[in-house]
C-alpha cells in the first residue's frame, strides 16, 4: 500500500458510497463515510430493488422523439414535467435527446452491459461476510406485455439485449401463469430474463452493509459536505457545513443526484440532472410475486419485499428541490389496481426519489483529470443499485493503484 493511499473520505452513503467504502476498507484504507442524512437516506432507499442486468437499454431509443409529445401530454403516460423547471432543464434535454439514435443506443447499451452484467455476483461478493447476504436473490425478471403486438414495438430493445448475450425466453399467457400463478390473465405475452436478481429490502440491505463497515473500524459521520479544499492541485479533505475540515488522502464523490454541485466547486461542470421517480408500497398484500415484474405499458417495476409489494417507476423532470407531485402517485396506484383489482393491503406508503442522470445515460467513474485524488462515483440513473457494487470495487482498485483490466474511458468524469 502506497503512502498516499492511507485515508479516504466517501461523500454519500447510498449504494455507491457504501460499496466504495467497503471495498476501500478491504484494500487496507482507513475510510470515513459522510452523509448529511444517514445511511441509505437518498435514492438507494426507495428504488424497485431490481438487480436489473437486462435493463441496459437507455431511455434514449431512436423512437423517443416521436413518443415524447404523447408521453408528456397524456396523463396515463409515465413521463411528467414540472413546467416551472423546464427552462432550467432545456439544455440538458437537448444533449439527452441527441443520443436518441441507433448508434448511440447500441454503444450505451454495451457500456452499461459491461458495468451491469454480473451484478448479482458483484452484490454477493460485496456482501460476503457482512451479514447482508440474505437480502440478495438471483432471480428471473418478467417483462410483461399486453400482447405480442405490444412486445413487437420493443423489438429493437430486445435485439440489442440479445446482441450483448443476455439470456431470455418468451412466454405466452399460459406459460406465464405456469411460471407465476399470481400473473394469470395479467399479460398476454412476456419475456423472462434469466440474468437478473433482486434485493428484498434495499434500505435495510445497505444499512446492514454499512453496519459491517463500522464493525470493521470504518467511521460514519452525519454531516453535510460543503466543499473539497484543494492545495497545490490536490484535495486535502472535505469541509463540512459546520466548518470542520476533515483531512484525507483521497476524496470520493458518491452523492448521487447531488454530486453536480460538489463537482462544480472543483471546476468540473457535469450535466447532471435528476429524473425523479416514485414508489408505492402496498403493506401486507395478498399477492406475492414469484419474481419481479416490469409492467412494460406503465414502465414500472413490481417487487415483493418482506411483507410489502413495492411498485416503482415514473420519470418526472422537475429538479432536486420541489416536493413530490400528486399525479405520479395517482397514476401508479391506478395502474397497479387496474392490473391487480384483487389486490388487498393494509396501507399504502408513498416515496419519491432522485435518479442521478447524465445525457449519455452513463455514470462517472474515475479520477478528476485536474485533481487526481478526487474521484467520481455518481450518475447511475435508473441502474445505481445494479451497478453500485462494481463501481465501488473499480474505484477502490484504481485508488489503491491496482491495475484494472477494464476500459473505463466511457465513464470518464471529464468527458463532457
Ligand atoms: C423509483 C425508482 C426506482 C428505481 N429502481 C431501481 C432498480 O430497481 N434497480 C436499480 O439498479 N436502480 C434503481 N433506481 C436507481 C437507483 O436507486 C439509483 O441509481 C441509486 O440509488 C443511486 O445511488 P447513489 O448511491 O448514487 O445515490 P443515493 O442513494 O441518492 O445516495 C447519495 C447520498 O449522498 C448524500 N449527499 C448528497 N449530498 C451530500 C453532501 N453535500 N454531503 C453529504 N452527503 C450528501 C445524500 O444524503 C444521499 O444519501 C431507481 C430509482 C428510482 C427513483
């Protein structure tokens, strides 16, 4: 271990930050994890819990531009815009939409695949020996369609998945009912992906990982980081909003959708936006799914989690500060109860979170070009739970000076 690899501060205790902290600790580094709210308090708490190796097709498919008007103005579509925010997001939107072509779609798919394909295994290796192992399940993932015609509209995406080698099989309604009797009559056609998995409770899982990190000597501070002071081209640590300077030889920004502000203070302008997402949890439901389901028409995932049925999805463009909107909750509830009119439950819990999204749908992983001891681990958009452990592992390897047999140029922090 080199001298400059002794101490590290990870800003953000979501799945990316906790994974990074654990892998750094395992490489012999003294690590402090700082989060202004606590472990798994951000987006990592409320996601659908899918280790969605097959969800690597970016939102920017070539037909996106034609779909947008209907998606924006039909209240039954899963895309919402807070119009007061529109002027602030317009330049990001242009960059995002410029990727909606076949060439970029295929490239992004390949780059996401490289990070996501072995997610279940990466989670198992991360959790090994931590006590969090039981939260991880390897599983199949059902993509349900109204009928075969609806599926054929997604043909391009399935071709791209099959091109990178993701295994699946197609099921008609009867075969689907055989796979999971609770899905009888729900979809006329489905694709069953075989490479995916899920987590039975993302919040508790990440807390269990963090608790192991503390047991092994790691420190967790509940503080907000305000700045990353730099001297002679290197960060000296972090400054908190309470004026405290905590020194370290490396600083890792893993602050999800809030990372852009810290990066900007270091002179790196990242076009990072948030795609706000929503979940409803039906507590004590009378339905338990055998494996998670993507309801393709509504673009939301359903996952049975220890006594709750969590339904999560929706994209709302509206920034980091506005409170949750009502319409996405109402749409989700309407869609779930239309599909499962027999669903009974004790109560519904609501949640809104912030996906950290870049225009090219790829995260930032690696060192800042001008400040080589500051590292980025953010921007995982819809797939942070899936790709978080490998991101943390890659970062720990890079920071400890290990040679990586991976080409990470697609994720370079300075690429914009
Ligand atoms: C509805 C929905 C469903 C989803 N479903 C899935 C899914 O099934 N599978 C999947 O792989 N992904 C899913 N995602 C995406 C996934 O949840 C995110 O990509 C992932 O959680 C991002 O993790 P993170 O660690 O980067 O950020 P976060 O979990 O948001 O953590 C960032 C942390 O940084 C802290 N922080 C921010 N600024 C500061 C600061 N200045 N100082 C100190 N702390 C700070 C915050 O408090 C927060 O705890 C979903 C997202 C949504 C919204």
